[in-house]
């Protein structure tokens, strides 16, 4: 075994002290960069979540209630039609529901865009939310085509036309429920991302303090050892 002189030991100790100091600085910089990135992600998702909550429209319950009301009106008109007892002003109702159907599609697309912006803020690992969004997007497109075909069906009387317009409106409302469920899933994922980033920030800080303390002790010990060797010579 090669025996090192005190001068060599002192030189090695100084090198270890310098390396420890450099590593300590690098780890600190890395911790700050990682913490800033995690904090940016957390704040971005939190901001998107707050914006989604403020912009989101009808809740699932209210949409389901409105959907049930539309179905009930269809059944009532059909029952009246069978008994030749239609007293409602069907042309006015048809005009009203036609406008409501068009407005619902506008609101539906706006609500989907709001949810989509929240999903865009999620990290790339949130594949489930992105996949569900594409499924809902496809469903909306197909349902929109179906609603247009429904409205293009030729009818011979106002009662049949009323039922078709109601059917198109129901198709739109049914898709609204899908968007609401997509929003709930996105909110859940957003909260999970925020919780995960908070935990990672705490873990990074603790790991830095532990590792930094160890490097500091090693560096100080090496520096003191090197000084003692110099003095001894």
C-alpha cells in the first residue's frame, strides 16, 4: 500500500473540500430550478382550475333536470296528439326550442373549450384526461351531425316538428352531461397534480437540506484536515 505524505493528504483534503463546496452550490441551484418548475406547474394548474370553476356553466344535476323536463314535454305532446287535444301554441314552442337548441350547442362548445383549457395545463402524464377529452370531442361531433339530420327530417304537422326539435335539443343536453363529467374528471386530476407538486417541493427541500448538511460536514472536515496538515508541515 502506498503511504501518502502529510502534504499529499492535505492536498487531497483541500480537493475534497472544494468538490464538496461545488457540489453544494450545484445541488442548491438544481433544487431551486426544480422547485421553480414544480411551483410554476402548480400555479398554472391552480389558475386554470380557478378559471374553470368560474366559467363552468350548468352542473350535472341541473342539466339532468332540464333533460327530464324536455322528455316530459315530448311525452305530453305525444299523448295530446293521440287524443287530438293539442292546445299549446306549437309554432311558438317550436321557434322557442329551435333557438334554445342552437344556444345549447353554442354553450356546449364553449363549456368544452373551458374544460379543454384546463386539461391543456395538466402535465403530459395525464393521458387519461386527454383520452377522455378526445372521446367527448368525438361524441359531440357525432351528436351534432345527428341533431342536424333530425332537424332536416320533413314533417307534415307541427306536433311532429315539435317532437323533432325537442329531440335535437335533448341530444345537445345529453352531450352537456358528458362535458360536465369530463370537467369533474379534469378537476380531480388537477387537484392530484397540485397535491403531487406540493409533496415533491417538500421532498426536494428536505433532500437538499440532508444532502447539503452532509456535504457541508465533509467539506468542513476536509478543510480543517488540510489546514492541520499544512500547519504540521
